[in-house]
C-alpha cells in the first residue's frame, strides 16, 4: 500500500470527518519522518510503514489544492491518528511551501490487527477509502466477533472511535455487510464517552436475541473541539482480567453472599441458644 498522503478535512469545523463539507489536502514534508509515516499507515489500518519520500520523486506525483498539514511531529509511532500529533495548524499559512514537498508513504501490507490484543477493536468495510467507517468487531479469546447494533449507544460508539484514535462517532447503525462467527457483545453500559470500548461491555452479555443481520456499524470522526478527549491504546484498553464492571459485580455479589451467610449463621446460633435456654428451664422446672 503506497501513495501520496492526503487528509480529508471538514472545512466547517476544521476536523476530520466524512461528509460533504470538506476537501482533501496534502501533507508537507517539513519535520516529517518514519515515525509520522508509521502513524499515517496505522490510521489507514496497516501495522507499520517501510519508508516515505517526497511524492515528486515517486510515481504518485505532486498534489494540488490546499496543503493542510505541515510541521507534523508525532510523539510515538504507535499513535493512531495524525491529527493527534503536533503540527503547525490545519491550513496554516503555507505560502512558503509548494506541492514539491508533498509526502508519499509506503505501508507494509500487514493489517494493524495482525497481532491483536484482547479487547482490540476494528472497523471492517469493503470500502478501503474510508477506514474510519465499518462493521465493529472486538477481539477476544483468540477470535474476532461482532457487536449487536442495539447495544451500540452513542457513548459506546464514541468509545470505539476513541480507542481507534478518533474523538467521537459521526454516525451508527446496522452494518450493510453482516459479519460471521461469534457475537461478542449484546449489551453495553457506556452512558458517556470513554477512551476504551472495553470499559463498556461484558463478553456474551445478552447476545441471545441478536444475529448477524443486526451487526453494528459506525463512522468515526476527528473533531478539534473534542481533541482534549484522550485516545485509547493497547496498554489502557487491553483486557488483562475481568472487565471492571464485571469485577465490581462479582466483588459486590460475593460481599452480599458473605453478609447473608453471616446473618443466617448468627440467626442459627441465636435460635440454638434460645432453644437450649428453654430446654434448660424445662428441665429445671421438672426437677422442682
């Protein structure tokens, strides 16, 4: 996978979106390096970049129109969205830049989910030009599974998008491309946006009323007004044990059972003491 790097910007709110209010623009090569190329490839759904170059020196040639990003500097190769990296500003004055400095990237043809972690999410779509939209899938127990559309609240959809590096969900509904195999999630508990979708669900929770004709699909966006909402990552979103909600359920359930057994035990001891006292009194009266 290789080509001139362009980014779609919603010119209404200067964010990354998928509507009819934006345009495609190029990325300037000032400060650009392999780390930034890696982030771009990860945003496109690939694990890493092999290299980058100025597009004028490649078969892809130079772009035209707006140069949207310049001075791009990412803090880590594992960031998942270019707009979370430092840059000079969207569409900032670029009169001293030309399209001769447009960037081209070369991604290794290995999907980002080729080495999945427990709780990783992905969006699956046959439309490869829109990697920010698709059927929601979650990886657990060494297999990918889908999510019921009825479980995908706005908060849950926002959480999926944040785990993927975006800020929120632009839309949600039933997938036009049904999945197959296991359905992992039938219920969520996200009342608001969280940075990890794994904070929102329990495996196989109420999936009996769902089938693949009801698989969830969402569309993610990057809204600059919500940039302060941090993105999820492997270290934060990987499921290492029980999900927090499930852990709380078991702890509270265990505590309630302990208190119930303790109460029953005290009640049995008290009743035994009362019966013993009555028998002692009866024996005493008999001796009298």
